[in-house]
C-alpha cells in the first residue's frame, strides 16, 4: 500500500510465497525519536485489526524510522499542554490525558493478546511508550545499539504502559531498581532480564527481510482469533515456531556478553529487597560511592528524580504484583490521570523538554513528605467503575 511519507505511521507488506505476506508498521517520526502520539496509537490500532482478520497476513513487524530509536516514549509535549490547560481542575476533566492513556494502554494490551506473532525490531532507544509496544510482542529483537529503560522518575511519572506488570516479572529486584533509577540496559541485559528474546546486529535488518520473504507461511483464517499459543490453531502455532527458528538461526551473542544489570544483580537485590522505601532509597544513594559508572549514574538519577514518583512506583509495584494484565492497565490509568493533575508530571516535562533547565521543583520535595498516606490519592477512581475507559479490557475481576 502506498502512503505519504509524512504519515506518522507507515504501513507496508513483505510479499511472501503462495500469496502470503507480512505486515510492517513503521513509526515515522524520527525527529522526535518516534515518540508515540495519539494519532500513531489510533493508526496502529486500526491497522492491527485489519491484519488480524486477514488470513494472508502471517504476522506483524513493528519498527521505527531513522537510526536512533524504535520509540523513545510518548508525546510528552501534548500531555504537558493538556496539563497546563486543565491546571486546578478535576482530574477527570483532562479528557486528552485520559484518552491518551486509555488508548495507548488498550493498544499495548492488544499487542499482548494479538492472535498472530508480532516481531518488534527494538533498535536504538526503546523507552517508556516504546517499552509498552515492545513488551507486548511475541518476538522481541535487540541490536548492538539498543538502549532500554523506564525513565519516568525523571519526569514525575511512573513506569506505565504496563511497566508495573513488566517490572514485577524481572529477576529478583531488578525491576524495582530499574523503575526507581531509570537505569538503561543494552542488549545483553535485555536478554538476561527477559526484556528481549533475540540479538541481531543492526546491519542484518535487510537480510532478515529477505529471509522472511523466502519463507512459506501458513494462512491464518479470521476464525483463528484465539491466542496463537493455543496449539489447536495449527497455522498460528506453525508461524510462531517458524518465526522463532528464523530469528534464532540469525541471532548472535551480544558484545559484551554480560551487562551491568546482570553483573550487579546480587548487589541490586541487597539494595532493593527491603519493604521500606526509605531503606531502599538510602541503599541506592549509597551506590554513588561505587567505582562502576553505571551504578553511579543510577544513584544520581534516583537522587535527582521526583520523590513522589519514587513513592508511586514503589506502591504500584506492590499493588500490581498479583493483578491480571488488564487490571494493571486499569490501575495505571487511574494513577496516570491523577499524576497529570496532582503530581510532578507537568513540572518534570517542563524542566526536561519545555524550558530545558533540568532543575525541576518537585512537590513533595522529599521522600518523607511523599509518604504512604500521601500516595493513596493516586488510586482513587475519579469516576464510577463502569465508566472507566478500560472497564471491558480483558477478563473482568
């Protein structure tokens, strides 16, 4: 299909044998590191349903335009504008923020439950909203340039887009550590932590396209809408396994083979195992004395980040431990809407992207002020449960 080059998402197909093809969605905003906008989310949501229903589409590939990022996050400028416009008003009145979070989270959930394989080419920066897209994919590829992180503590938010579900599933306390410090990980640590499945050199992208086109894929009828992991759906299971074999054969060990997250896992575990956030905070701050630059940077980012975000992240990870994925998204929507009204979100964006002075004035300014009681307002649903925009997402509890 032909599209204007200025479209925020470009859609194309890779022709394969016997009339089959593979759908490719390219986030097309390289100047903003492919930051996910509401328009992008809506375009992706519509096209994914078309590909899901088309029996000639074997699977879907998502990638980013340019050579710097798959997706560096969400559209923070538009969110900032909505927060300034609605300052002092009830959280539910910020309809843009509510809509943005709801539709982004619904898209992420759809990727987690998509009936066909989804391959994400996680080249370059993969952060925030990019992590939400990538973590829903069945086949996640990183390259030597990949940098993955959930850096929301630096902008007064929390690891959303399902981040509170994801971080709870990383080894030991590495998820809490990443959420509190915004620590970036490369290919080796992404594989170690389960954030990615394969490492391929960036230069192998064209070879991968050729290999995909050369394969014979099985037609997937519209009736095959159950999860492709269900082995009764032979065509879907076959394409899933076939894509795995193709990627596994092309994959190479990353260099270095072991990253700092894995290297320091025991230390991170000791730092973050406490149920007292104040103790965890003191342990992380003490990492500034370590010789390892990666640990020093983590401590510095935590120290400069929003105390309210630290408390909210800590509380969300505890609350979301045993929730279903759909319930996690519902919980995050409430917290996100409240953050857009009561938290440091607007101030964090101002300091980083608007005025660029990088000196945010956090309120509360200390972790002691950002107490367990203070954070409770981020979990109060501002509407009746049936009016929650994600009320029907997945199975209800």
